[in-house]
C-alpha cells in the first residue's frame, strides 16, 4: 500500500515531458527534411537517440519543484547546442545525404522554441495546479531548531510554488509552539501523518541519532535530507579520496584557479566583450556621449581606481552619470543631487557600466565575477568580514551573483557587505560556465525589468 500522497500524478510528469519533446523532434523532421535527399526514418531514429543520450548525460529532465526558470532556460540552451552539433555531424558520415544549412537552422530554431514552450507550459501548469488545488504537495518536518532550520522553514512558507507543506520542528533543545516533540517522537509522527520528507539539522543531532534516522527513513521509503551545520563544511563541493579503504574529505581549491578553466573563461570574455563593443558600443558610445555632453560639461567617460585581482588597482570605466565633483570616493545614495538626468537613466538601466567591456577586453575585469568595490569600502571591511579576501582571488566582474540576488547599490551597514561577500564566495567556490550564462541572462532581464536598488 502506498504510504503517502506524494503527487499521485508526479511520476508521470517526466515521461510525459520526454514523450512530448521526442514527438516535437519527430514531427519537425518530417516537416522540414522531407524535400531533401535523406533517409528520413534513419535520420529520425538517429536524432531521437542522440536527443535521449544528450538529455541523459546532461540531466535535462531533472527539473524539480525548486528548479528556477533561469535554470530551466540554461538546461534548454545546453541541450540544444549539443543536439545541434550532433544533428550536423550526421551528414559528413552518411552517403548521398543532402545537407542544407538553412533547413538545419530552421530545425534548430523551431525545435528550441517548441521544446522551451512545452517545458515552460508544463512548469507553469504544474505550479498553478499546486497553488489552486493544494494537491501534489509534500508534507515535511525538520529535526533541529538551528538558524539554518528556521531559514528553511521560512523558505517553505514563502515559496509556495515549491509545493511543500511544513508541519513543524522536532527538537530536544527547544520548546515552543512550533516544536512538535522530541527526537524520539519523530518515527511515530512520520508514520501517523504520512510525512514525505524529513530535514535534519546536522548541528542539532548526534551521529548515533543520524545513523538510526537513516535506517528508519530507508526502511520506510521516505526522503531524508540534511541541513549543513554552522560551519558550512557540508555545503562545499568536498573532494573524496581514499587512503587504501579509508575515506578522506578535502576542500579543493576553486575550479577558477585551474589554468584550463582560466583559459576557457578568458576566451569567453574576449569573444563576448568584442561582440558587445563591435555591435553595441560602436554606435551607443557616440549617441550616449552626445547626450551626456549636451546636459553637463565634462568627459563622456568616468575613470576611477578600483581594487582588482590580488587587490591590484586598475582604472574602472563608466559613462559619466554625475556632474563633475571632487568627491569621487563618496558612495552614491538615493536621490543623489550629483546625478544628472541622463545619468539617472543610465544608472537605472545599468548602461553606465557598459564601458567596462573595454576593461574586460584588456584583461582587468571579467564579464562575470565579484563587483569591484570602492577603495574606501575595501579598506573598511576587508579586516571585518570573514572570507573578504577570497573575492580578490579572481578578476572582478561587470555583473555577479550578488547583483542578480538583490545585493547591489548603497551599502548602509556591515550586513549589506556580508551578504555581497557571501554570494561572491559562493560563486567562486561553485563556478561553472553555465552559472556565468545564468547570471548574464538574469542581468539582461533586470536591465529591462528594472531594479529598485539601481540608482
């Protein structure tokens, strides 16, 4: 007998998504390639198998209730790029197969749009279905009452579309209205209330209790997940080595310090910055320069010394958005009287930062990385905030994870800087090329949507 009500239909979501995508590919092949000299059945079989293999290797269908829209978009881009290459590779190795680049491009565009549309429709329908009907929710409890556990509880309650129904805490150390009982009460509660998932705070439970909990959850086919302790050691990408049969965990250096990764990131930065400089800044600089000059006297560009990699100073460029003033190290505040009218627009849309693509091309900055701080902030906080110097181990960026996560603009307290550092360090320790793409994509969205902290 089924132990609980974890989504009566959730098990069908992934197979349906796979079948829809394969059907889209098969239909598009029939529509677009029928006029070419090619064995349609063979090519269809080849592409369907290729799609399935790429999707399996790239975890394309591992989309969960907590997966963000940006992550889904990133998965689609990654899947389609590799799939396109495999679609082209078929022709040189097949006799008498007619290659038509226009048909291939049309197939790539239509398949990308169709798959993306199908995936997002399914994503939003499922989310709305959960919100409207209240079904397909996972009941969950948390063992422990640490600060991390409380943060997770708040996440369950605010992110309703994640589909979690939080029941309460179990703790041997605390007692309040949210505490359902002590550790020894967990097993009976889980069985009685058909709890789907149990989250365990590692800082609040002994190793012996963890062992017993793992055995109980495994025997009863329930999901058990762990919340990192206050040292955050388990939130790292730990590397496991074996000394004969003895496992040893070590904290590896960021992949950003590997020479091959640095080369890859540098190549990406050069190509991306050249594209922006040639196709956007080539006409935007004269146009914006005229508008800046018409409103106030002074240069078009504003140049300021900022701490870069290893705290070496470089000249950071922006479009000038203020009237000329001597207090350049004074941070901009909301409704700052120094900002010009055109400057307000440039700052609100972050267009004032675009000359930094020249900094990227010269190697002082990267497209994505920790934003370079003012020297006054660097000197004020570097000895106060833990891991502050980690951000100087890589090149500063035009945009970064902290900026798209809501931590940009005026710094009013040490907490504001701590939050920035937290995201900067997470980016450095968990870097991937697709994380860069995700940050760039979200930055573009923020430019058009607007950011209340951009002033």
